[in-house]
C-alpha cells in the first residue's frame, strides 16, 4: 500500500540561526476494519503490514481464534484511507454482528469503543509458564531492536513491537505510529507463522498500559519488556495474567514488576540493597 513515511520541507531554528531542509515523517492513515460488510472499528495507523494488522487485531479482540477463521481478507485503498475487508465463517459472523461498534480510534487508542468499565478491565487470558530468561538475554534482546526499526530510523516517531527467542533472536518486528497497532501487527505476524509464543518474549519501545498487557496475554507470551514504565493497572493485569513484566529497560538494566521467577540470576550478579 502507501509508503509508511514521506519527506516534507521544514524551517529549522537551531543555535540562533534559521535554515530549511527536508525531513521524513510517518504517514498516519484511517484504517477501517470491516467484517462481513459492516464496519467494526476505524483506527489511525501506519499503512504497512496491514494483513498482519487485520489478523492480529481480530485475534486480540477475540473476534477470531485463529487466522483460519477469516475466510477472505482484502486490502482496499480508498480516497481518504484504507479498508481491511474480512469475511468470516457463519458462527463468527453472528458473534461479530453482536459485538460490532462504529468507532473512530485516535492514534494509540487501545480500547476505543468499549461499552462498559467491566469490559475495559476484563480478566486477561492466562499465559503458560514459558521459559526462564537471564538478565543478559533480556538486555541483548532489547539492544537488537534499534537496527531493525527501519521506519523509526527515518522518522524518529513510531513505536515498535518485537518477539525474541533465545535460539533465533528477533523473530518478528512491526512498527506503527500507534503502539497498540504495532502489537496487533506483531500478533498477526506470529499467528501466520505459527510461532510458539511461550518460547520467547515481547519487546516494546513504548510504555505499558493495561491494553498492552491484555494483548500480550491474548498472544500467549509469558514475558514482556518495555523501555518505559507501566501503569498501576497494567501491573495488576500482568500479575493476574501470570505475565512477567519488565520495564524501564535501559542499557544498564531493567526493573521487574511481576512474576520475577522467570528471570534467572546470572552467576556474576547478586542482589543489593533495596532501591528507594
């Protein structure tokens, strides 16, 4: 579809002087997700990896249980956006008709159109036990992200969600102006490739809100690592889902908020006094 970024002219004021020149900025496009002819959601996102987005969104929303539940998927360019047209089997079509809502989701909107508080904080899926990871593996995984963020290298303004396995490194990475969209795209890519989610970890270049935990739980990944801090509700949700939540990941380390038993202690490392 469209190029995920474009170059625009700009005027720059730096060090007391004016100059001008081009800068790459990301595209932001209205993306409608339709099922059996009816619109379910309209999200603002990056027009790339849209098949992954359609499948991942459908899985994470609970509309389908596998990519095979989607009979057909067409990506249709319109004058003012893109439509992801999906047709579902009979039983799934009935379900989506009951749940369909006409919403417009701003960039980064993760639970747009939720009709009740209970639905917004619905219990997450329980993740499997999964593997144990060392601090060294977590830091190695996070350091592998920047070279693969091709859109962000051009624009410096998009999020990434990635999946890492000890034996393979970064298995898949997706970018989008919306962090939730990036994670949905990753979910779609993993599902289509039949990746065993319990073997690795989800890596995020954004903060961790409750919807990000819900989506990670839906994928079935037992460990998520993010560069920014989580919200209090995200921590509560990760605890309930059995997810190990590591955040504030930097070059010198990270912080663990839930289920630390999945993080082993390297022989050369030892616990020090509590940090205020």
